[in-house]
C-alpha cells in the first residue's frame, strides 16, 4: 500500500500494480463538499480510473453521502457515521457501500445500533451492493489505534483495544475496495 499526502488530503492507493484507484479521505470532502472527486481525479489520474471514498466518524457519514451525491464515486467504505437524510438519503445510494459500526456506540441517531439498522434498511432499498458490519463489544472510534483514542475509550468504560475487530474491519475494507475498484 502507498500513502500519499497532497495539500493536506490523504490519498490511499492500495493497487500498486496497475492503473491505481483513487481513494479520497474525509479532509478534502469536508473542505469541498461534492467537489472532491471531480476536482481531484484529473489532478492525479487523467485517464480512466475508479474512485473510492472512505472516512471515519463525520467522514464516514460524508463517505456515505458521496455515494448519493457524487456520481463519479465507484465504492464507499464508512466507519461509524450515518448522514442525516437532509444531507443525503442512503436509500438513494448509487455506489456500493460497506459500513462498520461498534455495537456499543452511543452516538444516538448518528452511529448507534438503531442508526446502523436504519442505514442498513435504507441501503437495502437503494438496491446497490452493501454490507453493514457491527462489531460486538466495541464502541465509537474502535478503529482509532492512537494512544489518545485508546485512552478515551478506556475512560468511557469501553475496551481500549480490540485488535481482532480492527484487523477484521481493515480486511473487509481491502476486500471491498479491491472488488469495486479493480481495473479489470
């Protein structure tokens, strides 16, 4: 995997053997909603390529929103975040969506189990391929392996680290993006 930084955005390119797919993380989307893909894609890959969007927390919600609002998006992986229906109704998703949530997430209406189940129903109605994964015993930001993230979860009475869940989520992420962004 290659990780590039360009002007503050992070672009993850997991395909080092062929025409690379472009994955834009949340920072650029937050600064330029709805414009990230049409503006960034030609700067990096003027030829044909596929585009995946991923994000965490609000970035996860914005990633799902991109599946509704940005026609250039080919695949989405969101980590704990559901957009409000006023921003983007997931039942109108046009790109495949994979989403990851912690069973113990307590952000009501945004990433708790009820919001997760609502997202799943909306994605089902969209008729796009989707997967929604709920990780038992995990709360919000369970993918954040930073010392601050681990400490924050512990202070909230949650498991500090669940390496198995994080690895499983990353494995699912890689598989999803490979499936929908491969050039063949």
